[in-house]
């Protein structure tokens, strides 16, 4: 099959990559559409040392085969974490923090930048008929945005800021605003704020707002400077949510966390079912975020496009 293979920081298109074989509890999926996210770009930069395999975890697929024939032909998306299913963590909290977990396209599991992939049936969610592939491919990052509302009490009256109007930040801003919360999107350049301004969200350029100005600040920048700005903007007893994953170590003064008793929440994967409901209701604008689409054999060009400043979602179609 076709696949994009990443090893030693080099992305290679392969036309003869071995097709995966599903295990007893898995389905074989034909990938219809996949999206490049910041994590994929960070893998290229060394975010996971020694990574080798097929990246990609945002996708829409079609079930080709499985032990349960009711799934055959279904159009699906899939959650990315695969736990062992036996440990206490899996039984109490689910697979996201299983000490032996695999993660699609990220850790010990080939991902979606290929013709086919496999996932456990328990990870699959049927895409509603009225939701196009180009919309459904946003399910995974939208679920990640929704995770914040599971972890933090987001009052409608809370002064909320989202730093980083990129692929994930734009979804987070829309999710935060759904509950009536007054949201300010913060970016490095005025041009990056045009889309959230069009949606009716408040906008501001980094460094122009006063210190200690927000009850809740979400860092979705994918870089060290984003956390520093979040720390400056959050008020005493406020909350910072970290959505950034990036290669390298952060170096900053954390004394404010102690003095001002700031709550810091790490936030990763989220619930797929409500994400699909919001997409089916057209409650989230994702179409405006698509900046390009490439065939899989042009994967290197697609990654180069996605890595450009200001580019949002770039899609790959096998």
C-alpha cells in the first residue's frame, strides 16, 4: 500500500509499504481523508525521540473488514489511544493513561497517512450520513478541544483567553464560546486573528493586554513562549490549560504559579461522541480552516505547506 514513513526526522513516500493485518478485536480501515496537525509536524522535529513508522491520527475511514460484520462499509473516525485492557488504569480511567498504551501514528502504532490502518472496534465511531469527510476529519482535534470543558469549570462569566489561533486553538475558541463565555483569541499577528474576529470572538495581539487579566487561559501555541504569555495573563487563583506539545524543554520562571496559586491543567485527548454531534449540528466552523489538500504521494509538499506560518489545516487524500 501507499504510506508516508517517518524515521530519523525524514519523511518518505512509499508505494510498497506492508498493509496492516487486523487482530481479532480490530477492524481494517481504508483511509478516505486525513489531516496534518501540529503533533505530526513536531514528530518531524523530534518530539518523540527515535520515532519510526507511519504518522497521522486525524482521519476518516471506511471499514473494509472486521470480525463483526455489522461494521463492514461503515464510515468511521477513531479515537487514537489503545490500552492493554487489563490493567487497573484501563478499567478505571480508560486507555488514555494506560502505562502500556499505544497511540495511533504517535507511539507503537502505524497511523493514518497510508491507504489502510487498523484500530480496535471499541475505538470506532460511526460518522453521521450528513457529515462530509472534510468535516468529520476534524473530529479528533475537536474532541481534544472539548476535553477542556471536562477538566475545568468554565463559567459563562469567566474571562477566557486562548493563545494561538492555529489548528487547535481556533477549535478551542469556538468550543469555549459555545457556553456563552466571553473568549479572547490572542495571536502574534493581526492577520492570524481575522478568522476568529469574523466569528465574533474578541481578538488581541500578544503583549497588548495587561497582566493578570483572565480567569482562564488556554495555551495552544505549540511553543515555549505561549506558556510564558499565559502565565503573564492569568490572574491570581486563575487556571492555565496547556494544550501544547512540542520538541524541546521549556525554560521559564515558575514562581508566579506558587505566589499566585495558579492551577495548571495538562489536557490531551477528548470525547468523540459530542464532537460528532457538534459537527452534525454545524455548530463549529471547520470549513474555513482548510488551507489545502494533497494526494498522499505529495506528502512532503503537504507537510511543507502545513509548516508555513499562518497555515491551518492541510489534508491528505490517499
